[in-house]
């Protein structure tokens, strides 16, 4: 019998012995409260010849590691040792891959594995013509779990979650389908990172008469986006209230450990009359940083870590990825102070269209 596991990701270590175990593994989630165990049942099936045992961690560095496991296949049966339901899940998914490779004659092997990184993620979004499809989203969650990812960045139109917009039919993505996906992802140890943009990427919403008053109107800037603006005015109290409502609804549905607030491609900022005073003292980047800090505090109070795209912040460090303009040196001291304030409870995601990060 072949003594090599041919799948990815490869476990950290595999120890083979002579002989084999014949039969079909199965698992019953009866008596388990954590939804992860129902996913293990779904993946292994409820019927077979060999009942898979899930046990508490031993003393080795793998089964005692967070999300790690030790999978033992011997002549007496199959056991997954782990200190968490996630570890049991990953051990069971490795077993599924072994079954797919070897069929009904399983090798005698002990597999040791633990994650190299605590944060492992994939992404999906509605931009660029991609419409949300529930079946596809669930398949993607399963693929992430099999690849050992434990987070999913989800950049879909959060306005679809507002009750007043359900009647307009924004496809299959709405509050009901979002809750269902969040529950499904939890079964596979995947935490969804929903995206609620707090300033940029609001072209479509701001084109609606109801929300047009929240726009950053660039009265004092002569640019190609002058008086158009793709962004919400961060100092408009109506806009702030609107964003807080979106955050509240999103948190209630997804119950995330990380919430993405966007922060990329903010082409229009600092020209609106509500921002003029801030613009003179902080510059465009300072306005954006101040807005980030406002919502960081709001999100932190909910026990959630905030994530931002770092595109616009980078203008104070000597580069700009859009129009080539950099923040004026006269704002550098105040901007660096704000950047230091932002560091608490914030993850900065880096994005490049070309080149290396």
C-alpha cells in the first residue's frame, strides 16, 4: 500500500505503519451541542463500518494546539484527538481526504497537524458583476474549511440587509440568506468578515434621492470628481447615523469577530462644507483617519476588532496608488498622531493592483 498522503494542505507530519484498516468510517453527532459536530457528521456520513471516535487532546503539541489535532488510524479503529471542536473538524476532514485517496482500505497511519497561522482567510464579493448565489456560497465555505481557512471576507452590498430594501429584490442576498450563511459557516469553523464601508464605495446608494444628502460634495476641489463624489461625508450627522445602523444590523446577523469598514478608493473627501475646518487642520488623510477612529471606537465597544483597507492611509508614508498625490508635509505630525491612535483594535489589510506589497 502506498505510504504517502496525496492532498493539500499537507499535514505537518504523518507516520505510517504496516497493515490496513478495511471499512467505511462514519460519525454520529447525537449528544453534541456544538454545530461543528453536525458538519463532521455531514462530511463523514452517518452509516458505515467504523465509528469515528472524537476524544480530548493528549499531551502532544498538535492535539493540544488551538485548532490542531492528532488523527490515529490503527487496526482497532479511528480516533481524532483535539482540544477544540475545530480541531476535531480538521481531523475529520483530513480523514475524508484519506478515504478519497485510499477508498475502503485505509492505511495504518497517525497524522499530526496544527495551523501555522491563527488567521487564515478566503474572500468573495459582489463587485465586478458577481451576484450572490446561496448554493455557491455554501460550497465555498466547505472548500475553505477543507483548506483550513477559518475566516471569509464577504464584500456584499450591506444595504440589502436593510428591511426597507427587501422588496426591491437585490438577488439572493438579504437578511434571511445572510443569517443562514452565517450559521452554515459557523458549522465549518469559518467566521465571516462582513464589509460595511464607512465612507467610500457609495456611488449607487448616493444616487438614490433618499440618501443623496449624505454625499461629500466637493465644493472647494477642482478635480474630475468635483461635485460628484463617490463618498459619504464623514462629518454629516445623518450619514454617521446611517452607518451606525448598518453596523448594528450587520453585527446582529453575522456576529463577527472582525468587521471590515472599507476605507479604500475614497476619491472625494475634504471638500464638503461639513469638512472644511477639518481639512484645514488635518488634510484629506486626517479626515479619513478621524472617521476610522470614530467607527473603531463604536465597533470596539461591541467587542469586535475592526479591519480597514490601507490604501488611503498610505498617502502619508510617501506613496499613493491612485492619482499620485501625497498628503502635504504640514499635516504629517497630526496624521501620524491619528495613525498611532488607530492602531488599537485595528487590522490594516493591504492591497496592491500590481507589484509586490
